[in-house]
């Protein structure tokens, strides 16, 4: 175990945790909202809250995309700190692969969500502001991108289970790795 932990820089640590909270909320909202009844499935006089959650999901998702782009821009210009040399090469390669997959999914999720929304007959709104329509509505394309978005969502959940399990395992055994992304500047040993 090394004496001092080399952390990710402060910007990367703040963006990691901010985006993690937003993405975990987006997954929860997404899974919840698709099960809500549509207006015409409810007894007369009852209002559906489905539209509220869809609007929130879309606005938060587009905001997440902006944060993710800032994060990727920062990461491309700022290296990750080297892992301690005792971490086996295969583990370093595996974690690099999983992190690459997470970045790809962080781009593909909002993109596929936006594309299905773009081909829908409803306007896409960002916190109440109607965004310009870039394409004509198409049921076939909306359904295709909706399916892509759903498959990617379940892939993201599976990769996150791996990522979070690895982080918890490190936290319980040797904190050198988990402290690298810790918001707190002090090493808790
Ligand atoms: C939506 C949720 C999350 C996403 C998308 C995510 C994504 C990522 C990515 C892409 C990296 C690599 C950073 C880089 O090298 O540029 C990373 C590192 C890390 N993440 Fe997460 N993460 C999430 C949630 C979590 C959670 C909940 C934990 C803790 C339980 C965690 C702990 C860590 C740690 C400790 C590292 C540093 C690993 C290392 O030093 O190699 N992450 N995360
Ligand atoms: C990090 C970003 C995002 C995450 C993690 C995410 C996650 C999810 C999840 C888990 C679902 C439920 C999947 C299902 O069972 O069908 C969902 C559905 C949906 N998402 Fe996203 N989403 C993101 C971004 C977006 C964006 C940016 C938009 C649009 C601007 C969007 C629009 C939608 C729509 C319209 C549905 C419902 C699809 C349907 O009715 O079948 N999402 N999302």
C-alpha cells in the first residue's frame, strides 16, 4: 500500500460525482416514467403525470450531455493519474476498457434519447424552452431509436454494476484506488 494517493484532479473528481448523481437519477426516472399510464389509459377526470416525468427526463438528460462533453474535453486534455505499480497489468487494462465503455455509453445515451425525441411528434423542450426541430416526425425512426436507447440503458446498468462493485471492493480492501476519485482531500487511512 502506498503512503500517498495520487488523485484525479479536482475538476475530474467533481464532474465524476456530479454526473454520477445525474445519471443514476436519470436511470431511476427513465425506468419509472415508462411504466406510468398514458392519459387515455386513465379513468375520465384523472390527469397523467407521465408528461411531467418525460419533460424532466429530457431536460436533465440534455443538461447531463453538456456536463459529459465538458468532462470528456477536460479528460482529453488532462491525464488520469497513474495507477499504483502493484496493480497487475491485466487489471489496469480491464479498468481502462470499462472506463472507455462508460464514456462511450455516456455519449450514446443522451444522443439516442435526443434522436428518439427529435423524431417524435412532440417538441423537445429544455427546461421549458422549445428546441428547434431538426427533422420531421417519423414513427418508424422514433421506435428504432427508442429501442436503441432502451438496449443502451440496460447495457449501462450492467457496466455500472461492474464499476460500482469494483469500487466498493477496493474501498473495503485497500483504499488507494477508491481514494483516487474521493471528493475529500484527506486520505482516510
Ligand atoms: C453513473 C455513475 C458512474 C459513472 C458514469 C462513472 C464513470 C467513471 C469513469 C468513466 C471513470 C474513469 C475516469 C477516467 O479515467 O477518466 C471512473 C472512475 C472511478 N469511479 Fe466511477 N462512475 C460512476 C459511479 C461511481 C460510483 C457510484 C463509484 C463508487 C462507489 C465510483 C467510483 C469510481 C472510482 C473510485 C474511480 C477511479 C478508478 C481509478 O482510479 O482507476 N464511480 N468512473
Ligand atoms: C444520461 C442520459 C440518459 C439516461 C441514463 C437515460 C436513461 C433512460 C432509461 C433507463 C429509460 C427507460 C428505458 C426503457 O425501459 O424503455 C429511458 C427512456 C427514455 N428516455 Fe432516456 N436517458 C438519458 C437521456 C435521455 C435524453 C437526452 C432524452 C431526450 C431528450 C431521453 C428520452 C427518453 C425517452 C423519450 C424515453 C422513453 C422511451 C419510451 O417511451 O420507450 N433520454 N431513458
